[in-house]
C-alpha cells in the first residue's frame, strides 16, 4: 500500500522521451525500475505511438491459454522484442486512443508496485498477480466510477474496513475474513460467512443513525440466516485517520499472507479506492462505537414477505438509534456464523 509517485513520474517521463523517437514501425522501449521478480520496460509501439508497460518473464516460455483482459481504453497482449530482450516472454499493457492517460498511468504504476511487493514468488504467481490487477482495473473502469469516492461512499468503505480488521483482531483467519468481504463485489450483504451474513452500516451523524437499506433482500433472513447488522458510528477528528490510512492498517494486519494481501488490494480497487490517489482523501475519522444486532422476526425492515406483491423493489432508511434490540458481542456473532 506504499507510495507510488516515483513509478508514476518515471513512466510519464519515459513515455515523453520515447514520444520524440522517429520510428516507422515496431517497439521503442526503455527499462524502468530496478529488476525484481521480472523485468519492466516502458515503451511505445509505432506507428500507433501508444504508451505501453511491458512485463518480461524468463522462465515462462509459453503463456497459459487464457483470454487476456481487455478494457475501456487499454488492451493486453503478448509481444515479441528483438535484440537483448528477445530471450524473454513479453506481455504488454497498452493504452488505446480512447483511454485516459492519467488513469492508464495509475494502472501501470499499480501493476509495477503490486508485482514488486512480492519479490520472492515464482513467475507463474507473478503472472497471476499481473492478470488479477488488470482485471480489477477492468472492473473499475466498467463501472464508470469517478477517480474519487463520494463522501458517503468514503464513510461506508471506512466502516467496512474497520469491521474487517475487527474480525481479524477477534481471531478470524485473515484469508477467511478478506474472502468473506463481499461489499466491493456488490454482494447483497457486505460480509458472507458459512450460511450467514453481516451487513455493515456506518455514519458520522450525531443524534441519529440513518442506515440506508438497498433492497428487499438485504435484511431478509428467510434467504440467508443468521443476518447481523453492524452499525459503526464514526466522528470527524483531526486525531483520526484517513480512509487510505485505514486501508494501509488492514493491509499491515495481513503481513505474511501474500494471498490475502493481493485479494484485499483487488477488492479495494473494486470498491473505488484508487492506488496513488491517497492524497485526495483528507477527512480523518475516529471510531466511536460498533453496535451488532441480530435480524429477527420483530426487527423493523421491508422484505418480500411483508409487503404487497405489487411492490417489486424498495430502498429505505432505518434509524438504528431508535431500535431497542440488544447489542451482541463479536465472539457471539462469530460463533453463530460458525466462524470459530
């Protein structure tokens, strides 16, 4: 989760230098970054003059027979180079004319940083990391998100990350916790474990706790049981932490589990938290309280079983401060879900 500004500037500077190259056809490339588990080149392919990041492998002579990801504004393909680079297998991530240079540079920078974070893994694993990050960016671009989360989404993601770390600190294996986090994947509930689920709602409001329910299925325990609702109250504080700082804290909790870290990085991108955009989030949050509630028959909610058949879908809001249900401790929640 570390800073990426040096790679970002290096790519832009190298592409600018290559942009003045006179070439009729073929690749013009310059090595970038120290060689780590693989080799990186910044390049342009003429006559199209498209910016590219090339990743070179020494032991993978034949790439797996899979469809390489393509996205809005970029494409991925196997390429051949001549000269001293000819003895490697090369995969190029290239920008298309329709693609934003800013976003493409962020993506290429993120690919370099992600791969360099795992210097001791084999090339098959590196290739998997490469594809995983590209596909995460592909999903991000498909959803047409802005480069920054809305204030409401920022609070929501902070709360989900806080709860994710709470699960890990309570003893849930890191890989299980991250795998069960389905909020960034548009799951019906934010966390899914075994036969049950946990929905997380977060607020910075005082005197009220508005929890927006996105569907008739979200709190319907006839579909999945048990369902718990976690209400996380935050405050804005100069002594708190930003959303990227919270993400870095969770990432640090996963130290030693590269698979869990990689999965977290992909889900953060799916959630809309762009690598390299950390300085755009300046609000600092402090956790005040977490309230855990079990969804039971008397819980105030709308489901398909308690509304008229003519109503096909609904979005509504509950004030959690007005609900008198007993708070449940984390260990009981984890036991009920079969997590411990």
